[in-house]
C-alpha cells in the first residue's frame, strides 16, 4: 500500500508542478491566443478549461462538485479494493497513477472550478481539438494497469 501512496503522491506533485509551470509561469493563462508552440505541428500548449468529463462532455452543466465527489469515491474504492485484494508492486503502482491523477484534477476543480488542460498533440494534417494534462495521462495509465494487471482470483472468501 505504501508504494501506491508514494506513486500517487509523486504523480500528483508532477501534475500540479507541470500545470503551474505551463499555465502560470509560462503565461499560457494570459496568452491572448492561449497557445504556445512547443514542437510544431506535433506538440503545443493550448489552454483549455474542462468543466465537464472526458473530452468536455457535459461541460454546459455545473457538475464541479459532483465530479469532485465522484473522483473521491473512485479513489476511496480503489484504495479499499487494493487493500482488500492485494496485488503485485505493478498493481499498486497502477493504483497510485490513477489516484494521483484523480487528486490532481480534483484540486483543479476545487481551486479553478475546472480542470486545467494544456497538452495538445496533432500530426500528419490532423488537427486535434482536444487538450489534456499529466493527470489525465496518469488516470489512463492507472486504469489500464489495473484492468490488465489486477488478479481478482486472490479475493478473500
């Protein structure tokens, strides 16, 4: 369990530092276009405030506190599940990625009212309209890791 908490802590910290660095220190939040080219056309920082769920779904509804509560419930559920069933170090690392990413986005929703997304990747003439952040990547890695690495056959009777 300690490995999961440390992984979550470092993921959370990296997420929050990256957001502060890009959004505030580099000034993406105040840039008139909200775009900083990093490696055109592949990577750019594009300011996007996600008030909804994935890809901005339901952004027109005020779901801030419902999404904070949902993230906290999922985090608690993952901690409870892994505490109950155990797993390999990779399962705990995956759980930490998911928890750290979820908490990073929770803090954004509490402080800003929305998640600060800024990474945009496009390629080969395809313009990707969506942005994401380190927390989003971590949640994805954690969820995939838990789905493929967890062994439910170890459930206690």
